[in-house]
């Protein structure tokens, strides 16, 4: 086995062979990746041409590995580089093929070898490989002569001598197309048909030329894709006329998933109204807000697209000029994308110069693109979680319920988690701790659970502060744990479950992502269950509570990530000490780290209703969130309306 064209291209098909029983079913069934790409580079071009190849080819093909004789100390980011230790071309090729045989021969069907001064059109190579049978012993490409050093010759000859497989440029009507570039070739002006249909173009002199070639071929492939879409739309339209529904069988736009059909009134998708300046459905719940950022760009884009289509369809008979957007509506359909309906007031001008103002209704769809799997670092559910529970004097009466729920979830199932209490004393309470410890009942309950579960230890830490804040508290905890510790900061009202602890592990990725779950907050029982019997447990029902988006107290993160963000925050904290009290951990990660801050609804994290007093020392934004959470947590609008109605009825009588 070997590679074709010592420097330009090589493809070699391997017939599948039977092996012993393997660990993975994909290996046992012989399911392999389609194409392996090896790029031959050198020390002098690794950081120039090889980087250009990686940027134009790396995200389009399954696997790229770069082979070089020698290299410098610094390897370009995101590239897999294999060093052979010898710059001789034939030796480099031989070692490359040997490496591929030793490491990848059982994982791929085809192998493609190319030199770093060659531009490769990834779509065309992939299409070529998809038409090749893996049962064929094939050596397809263009052989190249090695000239220089102590060795000269055509590398393909060596393969012929040992495998009796000749290197060909065509196989069963499939031809490997290549093009040799001239010294001053401009991709935009090159009209040679061989260039337009080429899989590869060489030699490329510098990275700029590589990017120009990539831009040209990308535009060619894009136009080809648009033509294929139009052809498919025509075929769908012609075929739909033969169906039972006739021409109505094809939904608009042709080829896009039809609109979602709700089965109940609760599934009806909401249309949001907008103008060119304002949006009448705001994130914060306000009835009206100014358009800005991505929303403004979105509206401007759809209006411009609508005008472009109206102009295209009316020319050359009519000329259309936009006057204003009268009405705009949009909704997100999860089955197909964002839908828009626009009422545009336009001026229509005829060829004779007559004009008239009319209103045109336009429908647009911004379809969802192909769903992609985003690669994420590996995580495991075996990680130990350190559950941190800060406790103040106001929360001490609720610690017993927290312990009861946590014991049922973690102690009984021997969950790999450690619960740590953080007792927060104010200066006066700290002075009286010997005579009258306000947390003595909680410590007694901890001792009871330690006696009940012999293998369980519940450590606790005492701190004294007159202004407790999340960051100040976490600073103390962080210093007492290793950097690889996974923390879950809980609240005394949090009802911890094993399902949530598993998701905390899976959604928190060291040096990559922190997790801030949105718990389900129960409504005030006096309002939600007015004149009704109270349920034994909080149910995940629409009338029982809501997911509280205004609270950010619970958090899952690694100690190393906390310490890194805290270090960046230290400079601002020296200039303004109040920042430690006005910001919480969520704000710190958003402002002082580059990690993904993952915020999601968590059905396994419940909290019963309890009236909270908002600290006036918080920042304006945090105080507003606290008040919003307290008010919206009373009950649903219909429940509050019923209570008010009964009060008014009682007052009137």
C-alpha cells in the first residue's frame, strides 16, 4: 500500500477484512470514516502554506494530518503535525505512508495525499470519493517527480514494482482533474475549462494566492448549489401537481419544511409585531422597546431583501421605491425557521413616469440551516461535586428541610458528592457564638445525619462579615479546595436531586463552560392553592410555579475557572471595593471570563415558595431582578386576578 503521486495526490482503496471481536460495534461492522487527508509540508512552509491549507480545507474534510521532515519549536494552533526527522522528499513520502499504515489504515476507506503548495477543492474531492468502491484496489492521481538532493525519480514507480497497481488519472469514467497554475494566474480571470473543473490547482506560491483560489472556487460551488436548489424546486413543483392536493401539495417556500400545525391552543406560535424603530415584544417583558443590536439588523435585512425581490420581479415594467414599513410581524417556527410578514408602503413608477403609492404584503422565511453537532470536550458523570450551602441567620430555620431532601437524594444513593455548610455570622453574632451560637441547632442536625450515615462527613466553615456577598463567600471556599474541584453553589430552599447532580457534572466543563440552572420556583401556596388542599410535594405544573429567570444564585463551575475570572476581576476590585458586593458570580463570569456561560431551565431543580427581602445594597440591576422574582413568584396572572376579584366581591358586600 502506498500513496500515489509522491507529492500531489494519492487515493488508495482497501477491501474490508474480517477481524477479531472488537470493543465498539462500529469497528466490528467495519464502519469507517470515508477519507483521510495527509498534507506533505516542510519546516519552511509549515507556518505559511500549511496554515493556508488548514484554513481552506480543515473544516470541510473529516481528518487532516500534516507530515514534515523537521519543524520549529512552535506548532500552528489546531493542526496535527507529524515529524519524520529527515527532509529528503522520498524519505518523507515513505515515512508518511508507513505512518498512515500503522495508525489509520483500519479507520478510513480512502487516503488522499497532497503537498502544501496545492489548493484542493474539498467538495469535489468528497464527491469523487463517494463514487468509488472500497473493494477496488485503486491508485488514482497524478504522479510527481522528486528532483533534488541525493535521490531523483517518480515515486509512483516504486508502488508499481511492489503492488502491480498502476497510477491512473481516470477510473470507470471518473477522472481526476488538476490544473497547473502559471506565474501570474488570476483566478477571477482564468477562463480555461480545465481550471473551472479542477479538483486541485498547483503550484501555489503564497498563502494570499491560496485564499484567492479558495474564494473563487467557493463562489463557483455556491452558484452551483443555488442552481441545484432551483432545479429541485422545479421538480418538486412539477411532481406535486400529480398528488391528490394538486398544486397545493407543495408548501411555500418549495423544499422547506411546512409550517408547524398546533394541536391545541397552547401550542399556537406567537407573532411579534415590530416597526423599523420599535419592537412590541421585549425580553424583559416590557410592552414596547427600541430596536437595537441584532434585532435592528434582522429587521433591516428582511426589509432590504423584500425590496430587492419586489424590484427584481417588477422590472423593467415598473420601478419600485420604498417609502416606509407600515406593519411587521415575525415568529419563530422551530420546525423551519423565522417567518416574517411585512406590509410595505412603496412608490410604484411606470415607464412613462406615472407614480402611485401602494401597500404590498410580503411573506419571507429565514430557514434553519443544517443541524450540526458542535464538538465539546469530554466530560464524565463520575466527577465528585462539592455542594456549597451558604447559610445566614435568616435562613437557619430552613436548613433542616434542605438536609432532609439532600439526604434522601445523595446520602441514601451514596452519590459522589460532598456537602459543605458555610455559616455566615455578622460581627455581633460572632461575639456571642460561645454563649449563644445561632447555628447550634443546625450543627446538631448535621451531627445527627453523620451518626445516621456512618460513611458521611458534613464539613462546615464559619465566617464573620457584615456584608455577605456571593463572591466574598466563594473566595473563602475557593482557597480551601484544589483547583480541579467541581462546585455547586446551592440555596437553602433548593431541593437537590440526583438527576440534577448528573446534569451539573455534564453541563460544567473545565476551562470551557460554567452552568447556571434556572430552577422551578413554586408559587405562593395561599394564592396558587386558594381555598384548596396543599399538595404534599411541589409538582412541575403550569399552575404550581414557574421557571425563575431572574435568579442566578445556583451555579456549577470548576474552582480553576473561578480563580481565573476572579484574578481578572482583581484589578477592578482594587479600584472599586464595592464591586464585590454589587456583582454576583454570574456577572463575574460574564464580564471577566471567556468561558461559555450556559443558562438553561432545569426541571430537576425545585424550590418551594418563600418570601425574600431584597438587599438594597445590591446593584441596580441585581435589585431589580430580585424584586421582579419576588413579584412574579406570587402566582400566575389568572390566580392573582381571582384573588383580587374575591377581595373586591367581599368589599362590595
